């Protein structure tokens, strides 16, 4: 009986040893499955001795590298080479056509900007040298664009020299000098119409032209601004009962050439009987004209000329 038990115990030990050897050869997952199976069947299993591993200095848990199966090489779709494209010539931007500027309408010159006339600009070359008494005659002084503060100064010079002149005045300027026309007539000089505000009459409509004539000073003589006239202007002047008067010598005193140059006008070789001299008593600073006027009149008289207003005005 005892021997039987010993033999049985020996068999069990051998079996257990074999089992332990098999179990130790198994992987962790297989051992866990086997332990679960034995627990279900009531069989006692001996767990393998734990293997002690030396602690590593690196606390990071080791990761078992699992060999991944090498992926089968897949044939890459050949990317078609890009077709050569012909380089398009860069489009040169067409220059935008520059807008043709319309010529700006010519501004109407103001009394301070009178256009030059065809008459001779008297200068040193026109001087006759020493004054000699000639055949004499009459020279007509005319003054445009007043009245102004210079008008009274010119009247005083005319009175001192026993001379008279014709003043072509603007209606707009008479507002500030309401007694100028009366003073001119008392001195023996004359007043002419030079429109209301000095426009170029050739650019006006018929109604505008008539308005300018009506609103200038009341007179029998009319001088168109800038000397700008045509058939329509002459007809309107005549219909208004006035006579058109221009000039034969422009002193260009409105350019302010200097008192000395203006003073030579009385010596000009272009002067003759009946010459109408254009000067200004308004439209700007006429101090040079006022300063030169006594010398001009003196030289004219020395040559035998009388200085008078236009008789028909």
C-alpha cells in the first residue's frame, strides 16, 4: 500500500515536472490560457518561478520591437512627364491712348492784359533827336479803362498844360467814381463808352453785345475793348447811335515799361497831324503814365502839335 502511494507520488512528481517544463517553454499568453483551463477543471498548476531581472537605470519601460512584415512593393503609377508648353510671349500692354486735351478756350484778357496791337511800340529808336518845330497839327490823347484815382491826376496835368483828352471809361468803374465824368467835361475833355466791364465783343451774342453798349457811359464815341471788332460789332455800335474809335499809336503803357521810356513818346517820328495816342488812366497802377505825361505834352507842343480831345466825341 505504501509502495503504491510512493509510486503514485513519483509519477505525479514526474508528470508535474514535465508539465512545468512544458509550461516554462510556453509563452506568456499560452501559460495564461493553460492556467485558466486548469482552474476550470480543478487541477492545481504550479506557476513558474519568477525570473528576477536586474533593475535598469532607465525607468522608461522597455518596448519589445515587433517585426512588421515588409510591405509588398506596390508599383507606383508613373507620373506622366509634363508636356512642354510653348512659352507664350508676354503680352505687351498696349499703351492707353492719351486723351487728347481739348484746347482750353482763350481767356478773355482783362484790362491789365491788353493784347499787343499792330501799331509801332515807341522806343528810343523812334526818337527824332533834338526837338524841331514842324508843320504842327493836332494830336489826340485818349485814356482807357478808367475812371480811377489816376483820372483826377491826369485832369490836373491837362489843365496846367492847356490840353484836353478823351476818356473811354467802363461802366463798372464809374460806380466807384460817380463824379468823374462831370469833372472831365468841366475840364473841357470828353467821355467815351468802353463797355461795362471790358469783354471781347466779338465773342458775345447779339443780346450780350447790346447789353454792354447800353451799360457803358453815355457817349457819342465808342471804343471796343482790345480793339476787337467785326461787322456785327460795328453794326451794333452804329445802331446804338455811337461812332467807333480805335487808335493809331499804342504807347503800351499798360506794360509799365518805365517812366523814361514813356516820356519819349512826344519825340516819336511816327507822330503826325491827326495821330490818336492810346494811353490808360485805369486798369491798374498808372503812376508811370501820370509821371511821363507832362514831358510828353511838352515835347508835342515843342514840335508844334496841339493836344486835344477828339472833336466828334
